[in-house]
C-alpha cells in the first residue's frame, strides 16, 4: 500500500483516459499528484476487458453456463468499452509523443476509413477520398462532381491563412461552410462525406455557423495530413486495446512521483472558504475484507470524472453502442482487418451520424479469425434504441455475439470549476475518434492552470506504428 502524503497539489479522481492524461502531464510539470479510482482496474469507461467480463457485464449468459469458452481463452480478448481510434497527426498522438508515453504503448495502423452513401441493400460503401487524386477515382461521385471535389480538395491543400491569394476570394472567419460548398458547387452527398468523414463533425450544425469554415478547413487538413503519414487510413490504434493508454499515462505519472491508488472510495470532499481543501477516502487492497484503510489528505485542486460529482453535472444526451463479435470482415470494405466506417445522418434520416469502429486479431485484441466491431450513435428517441443502431448493425452482416446495454448518459459540468477548484471532465461521446476528448483535455487544463496546454507534435520521419 502506497504512503499517503499530508498534502498534494492535485487529486485526480477516476482513471479514464482524460484524467490519466492530465495526471501524467501535471506530474511531468512538477505537480504533486494523488490519483484515485474506486475500481480495481485502470481505464474507467475507457477500459479494455476480457470476454468473460463482457458476458457478465451485459448479462449475455445463464447462471451456470460459460458461453465465452466457445471463443477460446477469455484472456485472449481485450474488448474496448468505448469506440475510439487515434488520428495519426491528431491531438492525442501529439500528447503521447510530447510526454513520451509512446515508449509504453505500441501502435498499429487502422486499415481503412470508409463512408456509406444511401441505405439498405442499395447503399454504397467506399473509402473516404483523402486528396484530389483519390477524389477523381471515388465511386461516391459522378464524373463532373469528381472534378468539383478535386478542385475543392486542391484548394484546401493550398490554403494558407497568411496568403490571401489562396483564399479564393473568401474570408473564412466570416464565411459559413454552406457558402464554401456553394462556391465549389458540391452536391449534398459530397458535402456529407467531407463534413462527417473528413472534418469529423457529428451533426450538420457546422454548415450554417458563421466563421466555421476556417475550423472545417483545418479539420480536413488534419485528416489529409494524418492520412499522408502512413497511407491507407488516418487512424492508428494501440496493440492490446485502448486500456493501454490510461495505463501508459499512469506509468508516466508514477515515474514523476505521482501516487496511484485503485480500490479507493472517496468518503468526503472537504472545503475551506468555498474552495476544495482536501479529501477523506477509504482504500482496500484487492480481495481485502473489512473496512479497509481510511486516510485524509489536503489538496489545492481536484480533477475528476462526472461519476464523482453527480450534483455538479448535467445530462446533455445519451449515446448508444452495440459491441459485436464477428468471424468475418465487413462486406464492401476490401476485407479490411480494421476500419472506421461513418454513416452520415442524412443518409439514414437521422440527426446524428452512426459510427462503426472495427479492430481484429491483427491488433492483439482477439484470437485469429475474429473481429470486434462497435456501432455507436447519439440517441434521438426514448425507445427503440436497437432500431437507431440498425443501419450500422446491418452493415456488419452476421453477428456472432452482440453486447448492448441501456443508453449511456453524456455528462458535462455545470460550472467551469474556478469557483471551488473542482474541475470535471465531460463524458465520452459516440464518435469513433479521440478528437473531441482531447478538446476536453485542453479545456480542463486551461481551466485548472489558467494557461494553454502546449505539446509538441510528431517529428519528421517519426514512426509510431509497430510494423510499418
């Protein structure tokens, strides 16, 4: 059992990826950090679990039966509880590199990035074009639309904010994305895959927002630059599952003096003059009987996930997910062993996109011959949640096992935390990438420290992929 100091600069509650990143970053910057989790494992909602745990967590078995044995050893499976992939040039990758957490985690490329047009048996599934050349070959567009898309992507690639001659007569700070699309004459289907599969917006709200064009162009450039790093797709994924990421940042924090305690319940948060001043908690060793060790320590700030502060957060929506085991690749995806596939909301009459994130034995998360696919979206009704995921489930083909629980609340803090020095993260959303999560990391750090989080990116020629 680790020794508890009388005072810390920061107490972090929950070992989700957001919390572990901030714990690691703050430790590197010299802060004295105590990190607690009520669970006996790292990762919280971003954990990777074995197959037996999945069956028991979702109740997919009868008492006395052991259906997981059909799929080999339970511990050969590392199944993510959230559907997330990393952009190879994205913010999370930059944080991993700048903190040197990459020495603890190996990565493999995701084989493809796909988008669906239409629905049902007539749906077209194709790779997302990543540059002007691919746009000319894409089956997503007719010949004239291909040329318009090529011109648009060439313009995005050449855009330089400091050089007005590259702006095509538009001031992006004052322009809506609809005006940009109209200028290039792009059809609705093209706007869909650009906005949702390249810029990675989750709804169409961005189209009419004044000044959003600049953000959209930056998002597309991130996608294109991430695609260019390794080819095939812009995404990478940690071997052995996403649970490796919070553990990597936990190791980083420990190296720089951070104290980690699992199986630790917070009994009381103490205040002085309206600001947090410390905590009381109880820790049990794994399997320990009885009350456990009670302790108290002072602290200046707390960062925590919403589950620790139910009175300080609100529900802003619910997301749905179905975790599925397949014994075949997904049809119309070139037999890819891994992928992101986005079904834009307009293609299936919804307000929110449907995401599919799939990995396989190539990523050391399941035995050979199996695939793990997570279908996710934002709930738009109070019932028929299975039907909301149906377009994605249909895309998977035959499903061997499906794990689907009730809608999952999405929380956000009621206040920014500066009043009481308690800074609360947001819940994960339904998207199959980490860009929204890293936005929250940056926002939390700015609120807690009063300054921007500055991280370095990948160096020229630096390679994170294990086998490339």
